[in-house]
C-alpha cells in the first residue's frame, strides 16, 4: 500500500496530477483544492489513500493527513463514494467542513457539485456525533493544536485560538461536539480577529442558552 508520495509535478489535469517519483509517473486523483496548491515542475508531497479493486488500483492524494482522514470518513456515509468525497473537499476545507457540521449547516455542503440536499443533510447529521475528533482537528486540532493546524494548512492565529477555546470548554466538562459547535458559532459571530478568551466567553454563552 502506498501511503505517501514525494516527487516532481509532471502534469495537472482536471481531477488528477501526475507525480514523477524517481522517473516513475504516478497518476493521483485529488480534490480541486489540492490541485490548486500544486505547481508544474515543482516538488510536491502528497499523503496517499490507495484503493485496490479487481480491475484497477487508484491513488487519491491529499495535501494533509487531516484532509485524507475527512476523505475516508465521508465515505462511511451512504451514497458518498470517493468521487463525491473529493468534490466536497474541493469546495470546503477541513476547517470549513468541520464548522458546517458543528453548526448543522448542510446548505454549505450542498454547494458541492453532485451533492443534493438529502446527501448534504445526511453528511451533517451522521458526522455531527460520529467524528468529533475530526471536527476539532478541522478548526485547529485538540491537544496537538500546533501540529494539527500546520497539517491542515490553516496555521493561523485564529485557528489556534479556536483550538484552545475548544480544549478549554472540553476541560470544563462539555462534550467535544458541543464545544466544537459552540466555538464555531462564536468564531462566525466574532470574526477572524477573535482571541481565545473571546471565543470561550461567547462559546459559554452559546452553551448556556
């Protein structure tokens, strides 16, 4: 099984990239978001999810481990295959997807081409309680906030503040899903300049209402 590839970007298509690794060209399917981050002729490193079938071996590439985790988790939802999961991640970053699930905002997921209302609602409903760890990683990453944020490609002061706020609310006894939802609401209302203390205060207000 291939778990990671590092090589030169040889070609970029509509949904695939050819990665030249030691003279061997690997065809890797990727989300539009990941493809936009690549440059022809430059070296790239992709986390790989390998799908082995009777008639083919397909490689799916991701800029971060967090994105690959979401890709796998999305496919546990009925009606969501690899193509739809990639499409969702092409529209929503792990951070945006985590926030949408925490807020119950299925309309954000429905913006994905090929995803209708029923599938979007199913994704939000089933992942709200099923993947609290992923929801936290998506907005900054729990106990390992610094590394998770860096892996998620959202290493910003705002993301760190969100991660710290979620951790603080969890330490106060709130469930991870409740904490993630409250902080997502707070971040949406307060904006990107909100610090940890502001997010905690607004999050506590949301949890007590």
